[in-house]
């Protein structure tokens, strides 16, 4: 590949760095590698033969890309490995600190479902650190370098892990103990509020991609959204949900397995069954559902009602996991019932569950963050009222 072509790739990488950064595929380091390689190849081309003003401009652009991306990835903040003891687990994470004088506010990033690691939230932690707010990304228990079992506890146990992190950070001299907050993604919608109520003194709480309902309700909502998107009738959707609710009953109790197996076998070739995707065609022994059983009916509404910290709810209008209007309504209503008036909501109409848009078509890469999403997220947390309002809330407790 020619130096000019590589240079163009480097310039494209600059755009990727700031606009197309999927949560699960942090491409900043990839952009750095591409732009640095492009600059190197172009420099060889530039100095190896008669230079032109075009190659000179491209070389300067690539060097600028490489310098900016290197700063974003490596130099605009300090980072420190941190280990936190929490019940039967030791959590390993990375604290990203601004290079400005502290003590700093800090955002703790809470995982989505499954054994996720800090790598999946490092982009956000670096983004916050570059903006003057420390960011802490950690390996979920049982994942990465953290000990314990991912599915060895329920949401309250995960929330206990977050509280342990809060306490560890609160004890540091470079962290403002009155400005520690939580940013939860997906499953973090259930863990974040629990941690906020367990601790009682968090400065802010952000949830991204929340449903406002129990996990079981969210799965049913996901099935309905998927089937409507594929043109199924309301009657077919009702059949799918009725069958899935029977699966849920089996997972809760272990009862009715033979009749359920027969009905699953009869339905598995129906187009609505295939398109639903979330209805299992085969059942495990009921004991295999122990973890799911411990969380599936967790109702977040009473927890939200007890949250006193300022709250920001961010939701994609095309979230295929749950309807945006339902999520906003359920969480807002619970907060209002609890007397919390310090909350904001924002729906990004064309965004999905992780506030990503797909300009080339659904699930056709590259995705881009919805316009204004990152500015809204960081700007809201940076506002001075986060700490002020929380201090007032404490004084009334």
C-alpha cells in the first residue's frame, strides 16, 4: 500500500477516534497505530524521493493524528492499578486521574451483563479523565484479574462491590469524597441504584440503556420489539410472550417441564418463535437457573424511589432491549414518588442500546455515537450542582 493511501487511512482514524468508538471495541489505540504507521510510511515516501506539497500536507496531518491520539490514549491523564477487597472477591481496576491538581471528582463505571472487564469501559474512563474527572474502570468479579465468581452473587452483591470501590476511593487524598458518582450501563441500571442507596452519599448516578423494569419484564419487552420490527401480528406476539412466560415460570419453580417441552417443540419451527430469539428451544435442569432466578424478578422501582442523588437517564430511541418511553416513565415516576426532583432524561432518537447509531444500516459497521451523547454525559457530570445538590440531600437526612 502506498504512503499516500496509508496517510488517508490515518486521517480516517482521527474521525474514528472521536466519533466511532464502540463501547466493546475501544479503537483509540487502533487509531494511534494506524496513524503512526501511516505517518512513518509517508515520511519514508516523502524523504525518499522528490517531495510534493500534497505529501507534505498529508504527512503533517498524519503526524497530527498520531500526536492527538497518543495524547488521548497515553498522556492526558495518569493511571494507576487499584485493588479493592469486597466480601469474597478482590476487584482489580484502573484509576484514570486528570493531570490537574486534585482532589478530583470520580466516576465509577458499572458493567453490563456477563463477565466484563475494565477494557470495555476504559474509553469512558479516559474520556472523563481528559475532562477533569477521574474515572475508575474495573474487572467484574470473576472476570479479568478480579477474583470471585461472576454468577456467584446477585445484584445486591454486585452493588456491594461498587460500594467497596466507593469506600476505597473515598479514602484517597487525590479523590474528593463528596464527588464520587456512578455511571451504569445496561445491567448497571439495576446495580447502580442499589449501590447508590447502599452507600447513601454518592454525588451522582447515570444510567445508560435502562429499562426501568425487572429483567424478566425487559426480556419480554425485547421479544415484543423484535417481533414488531419483523412484521409479526399482535396475536403472534401474544403467543410468543405467553410461551416465554411459561418458560419463566419453569425457571422459577421447575414445575410443568414435560408439557412445556412439548409446546416448545411444537412451536420451534414457527417464524415468530425463530424471530423472537430469546425463547429457548431446549430447557436446562432448573438448578442451572439459580443465578437468573435470583435476579429475574428484581423490581428496580422501589430502589429508584429511595435514590436521593442527582440522576441522569440516557436512552436510545431505537433500543432493541426495551422501549425508551417506558424506561423514562418508570424511573421518573419512581424518583418523583421518592421526592427526588434532581433528575434529567434524554432520548437519542436514532440510537440503540449503547447510544450508538449505524449510518450504513442496522449493525453495518462502523457505528458512531449519537450526536451530543458524550457531551451530554460528561457535561452533566461536570456541572457544579452535582456535588452541591448531594450535599443538600445529606443535610436533610
